[in-house]
C-alpha cells in the first residue's frame, strides 16, 4: 500500500479553478464569476495569483444549488387540462 505524502493529502482538500469548472461543466470564467459574486469560498494568498477552492466548500455549494424536480400529480393535471374556467371540454 502506497503511503501518500503530506503534499498529496493537502492537494486533495483543494480544487483548482479548472477542476471546479470541469466538475460543473462550465468555463473557468463562470467559476470566477461565481467567486466574485460570493457564491464560492476560495483561498488566495496575497502574494500569489493561484486560487484554490476548498473541496468541502464546493460540495456545500453543490448541495445548496441542487434543485429537485417537481412531481406532477397526473390525475390533477388531467382534471385541470380538461376544464377551462369551469367549462368542460367534453362535448355533450
């Protein structure tokens, strides 16, 4: 079993802008926009141009912005579709 170096372990805690972009299938500039809007936490030392995103923060972002599909009650939909302002579409 290969033992991981401290550097490798530390690298897994953070993602680059390109890695985050690939994860969400968007461009790196979209990730920068989200960061500028305050949607993503990031790490950038004053002396560096490199920006890293904590993996934990990216996972929280994903949970926060993941939406669930609305379930449609087909019986109610059929009843609604069959009536327009109280008038039945059934010819009698």
